[in-house]
C-alpha cells in the first residue's frame, strides 16, 4: 500500500506506542494463529491489573512501529491475524492508522479492550474482525475496581455498541478478589445474558501483589472460584470458557 505525503507526515508525528509483542499465539483470537501487539497506556488503575507495566502512557521500552510492521511483513502467509491489546489500545489516536496498515497486509484484526472509549470504538468498527471485551462488573461497581467515576457506564455502552454491530464478540470478566464484588458475579452473568451476550469467559484473578485479602481481614468467606459458576455459564451462554 502506497502512503501519500500527508499520511507519511502523520506517521512521523505520532506512531502507535507499542509496549510489547507476542509473535505467535493460538489463544488470543479464537480459531486463528495470531501475533499480539501490546499498546502502551491505560487511563484506569484496576487493582488486579496483570499488565501494570503497560499502564503508564510512556515507557523506556517502547518498540518503534516500523519495527512491528517489518516483523508482520515477514509473517505474511504464516499468521492469520493480529490482535491489538494493552494497556488500552483505544487510548491512542494512532490505533486507526495501525489497523489500516495491518489489514492492508492481509491480516484479520482482533482487539482486546475494556470499552473505555465507546465513541472511538465505534469509529474502528470497519477494521475489526473480532473483539474481546473486558466487562469487569455491573456499572455501579466499576469505580471500586477502576478508580474512575463513570467508567461502568462507558464500558456497558461499548458492550451494547458491539452487540449491535454483529462483530464476533467475546466478553470476559476477571473474578475479583474483593468479597463484596465477587458476590455480584452471578447477577452480572445474568445481566450479560439478558443483554444478548453469547460468548463469555470467566477468568481467575492473578492478584499476586496484594498480601492480604479483604475476606481474611473481615472474616467474610473467600470468593467462590470461577469453576463454581460453570454450570450457570453453560446455561446462560452459547460458549462459556473458564480460564
């Protein structure tokens, strides 16, 4: 694909900030062999984030976008897809340009997002072949996880937007270690099913940094493990995956 001078100048001014690359995975885009591009930066501060190094908008280990493109050109015909993950990919205005470039190489496009910017997500729709959407909780419970007011409303707006587009969608929830939030998982699963979600994954929380759990302090029982919701998930959703 030939770039005009305006596009070249835009690329020079702002490139996608890439904090990491997984060269091959069969897990991050269902049914496809893919590479994963990890975008640097996220405006939320989720207590159980397992990619803390990708939260700051800048990093000393940023990989130049031209290097990512060179890698992908060598993988044409070998990989099926490229997944943009993070961090939060939609934080960066350069994402649209990167998706355009990668799709022009013949790759299918996957996106991992928390739905932080529904209006930006809507604009990316023509580029996307599959989306993994992180829905953390019911809308009212989001601030306790993200530290951001109004975060739940934005995430659920993104959910409805994606369901309306018909883009293949997997919704994921990380099982929180917080006892009070964990008790709402069953209600959350039912609400997602009512919204029309069919593919759902419940993930174990890798909360290795917190030395004490609130249930140990308060005497509340420990949260039920994800496996405890397997039968409910099989009933509510077309595809239910425990991770």
